[in-house]
């Protein structure tokens, strides 16, 4: 692929994001700055700039860019926020969050994915991300509370430990629903009087599993 071809693909990539409803200037800027290319490897590398989910290692996927953009937009991250991401995957979502937040903690149950994501974070000089191999359904209690929590795997209900680790005034965005059916992307606001829920759109994500992966 020539440099001109690559530039054209990136321009089309950003246009596709806007056409799908990603309009927040900070989010678009972060997604322009973080090249999706390094996060997609092997047979699918040439499709990195298409608006589609793609397979990665450990039976996981890198999410569709427009969904990444919409989830990030819904999270409404500010430069002073400490963010927890459940489901590191390729590391692409965490890298975008790192351009918007003060600090990002990302957890995945697959050691290989965490290791490979750390390598890319180092290459991109993203030193405000801490990537950890752990059971994400339990969150990260020793760093709580968090201003924002993003979950990139579907649970039947918002996990109690994650809700407990969300700061008052904080926002959590996650897919909810049965793993074999269409799920709903929801946004949870934690207020002084309780939890407020907004349903955003239908999505499809891998299920949120307990325990560690075998790799």
C-alpha cells in the first residue's frame, strides 16, 4: 500500500466514523491520532481501516471502529479522569482512552493479549496505560474509585463490583444481554441518589467471562 493509498484510507475511515454518529471533536481527534493498523495483525491487517470488527488472538475481536467511537463518546472522558477498561483485547480502545484521560487501567483475562498490547503501548509511547492480566468481572479494587468505566464484553447485568468501583458522578458504558443474542449498549450514571440508565443502541460483543484464560 502506498502512502497516498494509506492517507486515502485513513480519510475514508474518519468520514465513516462521522457518518455513523461519532461527532465529538476530541474523540475524532484521538481516533485520528491512534492508527488502528498496528492493532490488527496477520491476514486481516489490510482491513484495519474498514469499519468492521476483526478477529484477533485468543478467540477475541477488535471492535468495529464506529462502535469504539460511539462508546468513547458516550463515556464523556475528561482530561482529569481515571478510567478502567474491562477487556483489553488488541489494546486499541485503551490507546484511544489514553489520549483523552489522565490515567487508564485496562484488564484482560488473556495474558497473551495483555503482553501484546503492552508492546504496542510502549511503541506508541502511551505511558499512562497500565495493562493487567486479571478477572475483569471483579474490577480493580485497589485503584478504585474510577471516574469512568468501559466494559468491552457483555454481561447479563452490570457487574456489582464494577458499579461499586464507579465514583459518584461517574459514568460506565457497557453492553448488556445474553451472549448469543443482540445486546444493548447502555450508559450508567452514578448519582448521589442511585443509578440512572440510558439505552444507546444494539451491539454484539463477546461475553464477559470469569477467571483467567489459558494462554
